[in-house]
C-alpha cells in the first residue's frame, strides 16, 4: 500500500468511528480533520463529498462485521449451530462493538430512511444480505431435519434481525448490555423449539 | 389557549414531524421556519435553544403514543390481553406512525446515545417506563395464573421492546411494514406459550 492509499484507509477508519457515534449529519469535516490530522484539502484529495466518505465508511463497517462473523462460523457445519453462532456473534456487538457507537447498519438506516435514499439503500442491502443468510441456513436446517418443516424462514430472519438490532439500541440507550444477552437467550431458546 | 400558546403548540407539532424524519442534527432552524412560517425571532421567542425544541417535541411524541396506548387498552382487564393489545398498538407504528418518521424513542435514542446525555436520558426514561408497564402486567399475569410463575418480567420487557423497535427500523429501511407484522405474530405466539 502506498502512502496515498494508507492515508485513505486512515480517513475511512476514523470516519467510521465518528459517523457510528455522531451520525452522518453529526460528524463535521472539522471532526474528521481533527481525528486524522489532515487539512480539508487532504480529505478532499481522496473523497469528493461527505457522502462518498460515509459510503466508504459503511462498506468498511460491513467488512469488519463480515470478518467477525466468518470467524464465529468457522468449522461449524450444522445449519442450526451456524444460526446460533451468528446470533451470539452479532448480539455481542452490544458488549464488544466492532466499531464504537453500536451497529452502523441500524444507526445509518435510522438516520437515512426518510431523507437520503443512497444511504438508506446501502443499509437496506446489508439487512437483506443478513436476512438471506438466515433464510438459507433455515432452509438447510429444515432439509437436514434440524428444524420442523413448518418453520418460516422469512419470519425467522425478521425476528433475529429486529430483536438483535433493537437490543443493541436498548443496551446503548440504557447503558446496560444485558438487553442483548436477554434477546440472545430468547433466540437460542426459540431455535431449540424449532426442532421437529 | 391564547395566540402565543397556539403558536408554541404549532412549533412543537411541526418540529416533532421534522425531527422524527430528519433527526435532531438534520433538522435546521430554516426547515422549522419554513414549516411554521415564522421568522427566527418568532421561534426564539418561545424556545431559547434548539435542544429546548427537541425536548418539547419528544414530550409531545410520548404523549401521543401514550394516548394511542390508553385507547388500545381501554376496557381490557386481563393482564395478558393488555400486553397483547399493547404489542398490537405499538407494532402498528410501522404501518400507521403516530408521527411520520418511525418511532421517535428509537430515532432520538440512536442519535443521542453517544453524543448528548440530555436527549439520551429522555429516551432512556421513556424506554424504562415502557419496560415497567410490561413488568407490571407480567407480574399481574403470573399472580392471576395467566402466565407460568417461571416467566421473567425483565426478559419479557426486553424482548417486546427490542423486537418491536427493531421491526419498525427494518420496516422503514426496507420499505415494507411486514417486518412489524411478523414480530407482532411472534410475540403473540410467545405470550400464548407463557401459560402455566
């Protein structure tokens, strides 16, 4: 990586942490200049607009979560166990965030849903990818007899994503990660009840 | 109500809708001037700061939700039925928002959790009040034999709040209120399984 690429990576990394805590509107270019030690010209050499920065930051966040998830699922073959491990890994964001500030998918989704379709579509894609991973594992779990054939993959995806995201919000707002632990326990119990 | 009070109410009502869609940082005073038809001086006659406006808007939002909830619970005596009715009423925010923009408790909570303790505390209080309503009804449901005595009121409160808030977020980001319907169905089914 040359020096220019290193600087660009550093901007993305600092922007991800700032946006995840302060929001897209809440992060000023002055915040980013101060975090990176760069002048405004140095930032604009790598990114034309603030929106371009947030898109790069979001892609960075998603790659970090995907990496954590890959590690959590490594070597697990049972679809039910893969779902359980993904629930544990993603609920843990409340206690051990990938980037300080909670879950960027929800944070940016909430900030953009009524105001910025580019950013909203990024978060929508990421939710849809998460949902399709859950549906895929659920269908496999039905096929291999781990889950009852009446299990609805769509509903399970909604339940897992909604309750984990909501629990991360509750944990951060209330200052207590126990909310994520409780939701994780409920979801694990629910998976156990999906046996035929 | 005199003219000054009417103007103040109108500012609060417009600010609630703007903040719930654009966020506290995203709403500019120019937005509020344009929505109310008032000059900057007219706004500052009633509110000293933008933060004072958002506090009044949040209190207004909470009172509207409380009113909708009171109507939904009217005449229902069974604690389990009161919980079920509250779940239906609050999940319906995804399809029929109290104020356009989703749930202001989550929106403002997400925006303020790492940056503004005054606003975060307002949303925390409101989550805690909702949780204590759920715990109270759960304890009554155990006492009158509707729920098994092993039911944990704390966990049930976390599950209901997390999954409803998360489902409203998913519904708005994905542009499909079905996520709230699915979570509502799961929670109703879960309540049914809490019978002794």
